[in-house]
C-alpha cells in the first residue's frame, strides 16, 4: 500500500481507527434515533413540544464536554491510553443497556441519562485518540493518520445518522438499543488490539474540580502561541460546520423544496467533501504537516459558502416537496451540491493540518490535557454558534443570508489567526510558489528535532538565493529564523516575507542565541555559526543546497548532522 492507506494494515493504527469509527457511529445512531422519535412521537414520551426536546437533547449530550474534558485529559496523561480506551468501550456497552431500559420502560428520563452518559463517553475518548496518534505513529505518518481519522469520523456521522433514522422508523425502539450494544461490543473487541501506550505523566495528581482544571488546561494550551491559535481555528471550523449541518433540514424543505431524502443528500455531499479533502491533505503536503494548506482551506470555505448563499433559490418550486429526481432536474440544484462538496473539501484542507500541529507541538507530558482544552473550546464555540444562528433566524434572517454571514465571519476569523501567527500565511505563500515554480527534495530533514532549539548551517556551491531560503522553509515542518545578510532584506517581495518570518538581519550573535534558547530553529547563511552562537549547546546540521536548474526546476538539499555547538 502507498501513502496513508498503509496505516489501515498496521496494528499501530487500525484498532484505534475502528474503535473511533464505531464509537462515533454509535453516538450518532442513538442521537438521531432519539431526535426522530421525539420529533414524530413526542406525545408518547412527554407533553413538551418536539422542538424543545430536540434542543434539550443536544444540550444534554454536549454538557459533559464542559464538565469532564479537563478530567479526561488528566486521565489520558496519567494512565495507559490503550487501557483507558478499553474502559471507555466497556462503559459504552453499559450505556446502551441503560438506553434499552429507557426504551423498554418508555421513560424519557432514562433515555436522557443514556444520552448524557454517551456525551461522557465521547468526552473521555477524545483526548485518548488524539494523544495516541503521535505516540503510535511516525512523524511522517501523523498527517495521514489525522486525515484518516477525520474522514472516518465524518463518514461514521453520516452512516450513524442514516441508520438512526431508519431504526427509529421501524417502530421497534428496542432495536436501537440492540444495535447499540452490538456496535459497542465490536468497538470493545477492536480496542483490545490497541498497542500499549505508556503514560507520559504517571505521577500526575488528578484534580476533579472542573472549573479550575478547565482553566488550567486552557492555560497549558496558551503556553504555545501557535498551538492555541490552531485550537481557535479548529473550534471555529466546528462552529462553521455545525451551523451548516443544523440548517440542512430547513434548507432542504423551505429553500430547495425537497423532502427527507434531500436532507440526506445534503449531508452525504458535505460529508464526502470533508472526507476527500482530509485524504487529499497528505498528497498535497508530501506526507508532512503543511500549514500552507490551512489558509488555502479557509479561502475555499469563504468563497464557496458565499457562492452557496448566492446560488440558493429565491423561492420554493411549484409542487414542493419534490422527489430527488425532480430536484435534480431543477436548475441550480447541481450548483448547490457542488458548493456543499467544495465547502467540505476545503474544510478538510483546513482542519487536518491544525489537528496535526496541535499534537506535534504540544508538550508530551500534557498533550492529552491540551487536547482536552481543544474539546472544551470546540463545545463552547458550537454552543455559541447555535445560539447566534438561532437569534439571527428568529430576527427574520434567511438561511441563505446566514450562510453569507458565516462566510464573511470565516474570512475575518482566518485573517485574525494569520495575523497572530504569520507562519500560516508564510507557509501558504511558500507552498504555493514552490508548487508553481518547482518542488523540493530534502534528504535527511527528518533528523531535525520536533521540539527544542536547532542550528542549520546553509551551504551552496554558489551564492545562496532567496528561492533557496524558500526551499528550506518548505522542507521543514517547523518555522525557521534565518540569520542573514541585510542585503536580502531589501529584495522586493522576499524581504517582506523574511521579515514576517522574523528573520534576523542585525545583532546576529545576541539575537541568534536568544532564538536558540527559546527552542527555535535558526538557519545561518554567509555567517560563521561558531563565532556567533558559541555558548548555546544545540543539535547542529549542515544543509547542502543544490539550487534548481531553471525557473520550474526542482530544488534539492541534503541534511547532515554536525557536532553540537560547544559551550
């Protein structure tokens, strides 16, 4: 097998993938089945209106993310994550038995208890799965592993939603619990094959207070600026995606003039787009974490969400609700579906590198707690987004205009993040330029440490050119601080990019030492490193550059380890 698909044949990944896939599938089977039952058979369960029940169910499921994410992160840092995964799957079996009791007794209270516990199940498993990936995968597999997990998650959401609706329509609620138990048992069996994952912080003291620990987890995430801004980007994507998904039923009925099958079509189109975008990340980035895909993804999200708003029909068609084949024959339907697929596709480009960055750059001993902070922020953003969307719709805003508002806000949020972390935009420009003018081959760059300071000494047979620097930036997954001759700062275009990348053009010795002591990667060209950086012990590497032979040629480089710079 080639690319990321080979991971599906390894014990390091496949059992975790199956455990995650089945858990997400089970969550959505039960959630959607319960919502359908409460929508169409509310009188059998309670006197409350169906609309209130559906929103109450959503709140009950998401509440544990606020209450227990911090505790889940602590547990995943303190204990073996493979054993925790098996415990969570055992808990899932018990939860589905509780759901069966609720259906048997026709008790809404017991069903909501089961829904709350399913929220706990997802809360506990989130830090486990994302902290396991960098522990079991090689650095060049991390992006592909995340891509498969994200694609699998959205497919499981689609399949679970469809299965939940079908089971609710059978008139046999106990079948929902039966399927849930069977899926939970299968998930437990898969989890038993997950290899051991020794804890990074076995002596960690567990603090159960959700308020103080939540704030502490967010504090850990804020220690690394790029990690925290990535968490904000991930949370924004979940708000953006959840806002679109929540409008599909009303959009299908009141805008497109379709029926229940149209809702499924919209969901399937969006899900397939996200899956394809996620899986394409590895090919577009060369099996490495390419942050340049993030701005690329945000541009596509904005443009195609705006286009969807303008492409939406202004009035209901005659004869609504229309069957699917009738809907396909209407002008504009394929335009809407293409927009949804492309929103999903660019969403995959946006989300996968951000997840991989959070895993790669988080401190190992608190990685799970930082992922817990991400889950808390995700839940907070989704709840806030739902409330804002409900308020705007209540004020008379149309769904199409709501999509346009989301698109504009997406551009604003993206711009904010890229201004706070220029690395994203710089990587995008570098990625785009080198894909147009030629690619980069880097032999030995995997020797560069994932964390901590490092020194790169650039060497070339001729004078090092700005394009050579772009090639080095593209070859490294970590941001690079260049120590350069001030003449390069005056080059049009290149000088601006180098300044945004915080290149050092003066006071080389002092600024270079400070950057290395701050655990940054520093590259020197035309400057003797020993004279400038003596006194800072760091791993050092020689980067031998072979410039491209033409404007569209491939840039090549070879990286060799040098002795550490002595104190």
